[in-house]
């Protein structure tokens, strides 16, 4: 099966190109050839989809973008290294005319004109990190904490982002599957929205099936909203279920902060204490993907 990405992967709805990936048999090809801009949410969603293919013993292939800028970004975030580490195939498919126009001595991924913060030494605050154990979740939080301090992003919400990262990753691990996390600051040159983005994605069963045993059947979007309530947990333990409500409280601290959660057919957007709910007629993302956006000008 081949799934083809749109030119822009900015919003959770843009992940819908992965909606049928869970139906693949034998092999899965994720075609990013035409991608001109991809968010951290898109990065982790692609990798989580590859993990699902791995679990189902499918041959996974990622066709890389023709855009040198996007290839450079994917290399900088660590996506390319992660694909190769797992033995998934990389198809570079770079047109001959682009190769011919490439300056001598320039790597096939190299671009100097990126929408990422140059003060972050050209690297993500938290590169693509695969989380399969609790200790790896903790280690990722240490890396993020160190990176934010190095970039002088401290105080207020930036300090709380460590808790957000741990909660999102911990929820994915506990209720879903192995997951990926990445954090990146964008200048806004291309995105028009400067600030820090943190994203987590897994290929698990999603909110609705996780809560079903204790709270009955409900739509995916309804289950996400329900999970914002304190003590609502798929474990049935009344001492649990505070994580997502804690994240919501942190996000609500700033009027322009945004939390997106997409799980199968449901998408919930939370900003300034207001919740927007969308239940799609078709799968948006086969698993759960969450992102937090914190605006600030890095330049």
C-alpha cells in the first residue's frame, strides 16, 4: 500500500493521508515526495506509522521530499537516522535536475534556509526520540530540560513543558504503544507562527477504546474531551487520570497556547480554556497524536 502526503503537513487534519496505513498488507510506502513543509506533529506521526508497520511485520518505505529544505529539516530532527536505524527503506528520489543544480560539496540534505531557530544550533530542542520504556521517557525529559535551558527558554510555561512532555509520552506508553516525541522551535519564516512545538504520536487503540471498559462506548472526540476530566482513566484506578487535566491547565496559562489531540476519527483543539471538537466521518490518524504550541519570537 502507498499513502501520499499533501504539500503541507501543518494541522492534525493533514495527517489524514495516513488514515488507511493500518490496513496495509505486505508493505507500506509513505510518499513524502511533494511535501514542502512538515510540522513536528507530522514527523512523529510518520514514525509512529512506521512502528505500526514494524509490529505487523510489514516492509516500510519512506519516500523523501524533493524539497532540499524539507530533507534538511528531516535530517536535523533525526527522522532520517531513525528510519535507517530500524532498517526501514529510504527512497531519495531526487530529480536529476536538482542533483545537477546542487553546489559541489553540498550534502543532498543540506539547506541553510530553514524555518527553525538558528540560536538552537540548528538542532531540535528534543530530537526524534523513540520511547519504549519509562526510563526513556524520563531521559527524554532531561534532554528537553537541558535544551530549553541552553536556549535560555526558562520560567513560566517553558518550565512546565517538561511536565507536559512526560505526561503526553507517559499516556502514550501506558495506553497505546511505543511512541515518538520531538520538540522544535520555528522562527515563523515559513510557518508564520514563531514558537515552540512539542509533539508525541503512538499507534495505539486510541482514547475511545482505552476508556470503553470503564465508561462505555463513545465517539473518539467525546473520549478525548472526557479524558480532560480529573480521575478519568483507562486503568479504572481513581488515583490516576490527572495527567491530561494537568496538561490542559498548563496550556490554559497562556491565551495563545494551543493543544491539539487527534485520535482515530476525533480531533480536539484546546486554547485559552476553549475546546473545539471535531468528529470526522473517516479516520484522521490511526493512533493518537498530540501537539502543544507555545508562541514566542526566537529572533
